């Protein structure tokens, strides 16, 4: 329950709270740009250094961003010797997109 303009209202949760870490991760500009870049590279993925260079971000800072994205389930990391290749996890991205579309449909009565 909450209070808005002096009136009580009940918040009805319509999105799966498991989507929250993904939405939080994508809510930061560098991580959103990283997500877009990795989506464009498809299944081949990219090395951490390539991502950092492509976005003009310090490699250590990029590592922190990728860790958050990995923990949220947005990307996978595959270690190849000293290098790590990152790829988007399509199922996680689709799940969040579908949850958002469902929420919009429910709120607007569309569909």
C-alpha cells in the first residue's frame, strides 16, 4: 500500500521481481551501451578489452560493469586462456522484454 496525493492506493505487482536485477543493470548508461554492443556482435561475443575500447571505457571499470551484468544473468563469460569473451544471454533479455510488454499490455488493455 502507498499514499499518493493523500489517497491510499494498493500497488499490484505485475512484473516478476526476478527481472529486477536485469532492469537495474540496464539502467546504467555504460551497461546499456555494452548490452547494445554485445547484441550487435551476436553469438561471437567480444573480448573485455574490445568492449572497453569500443565504448571508450577504462578496462578496469569495464570489468566492474561486466561483473554486474553477469551477476544479473544478462551476459555469459567464457575464459580462453588470459582472455574472457562476453556474450548476451538471449533468454534473459527476451524474458525482461516480454515482462515489460505484458505489463504495458495489461496497463493499457492492448492486445
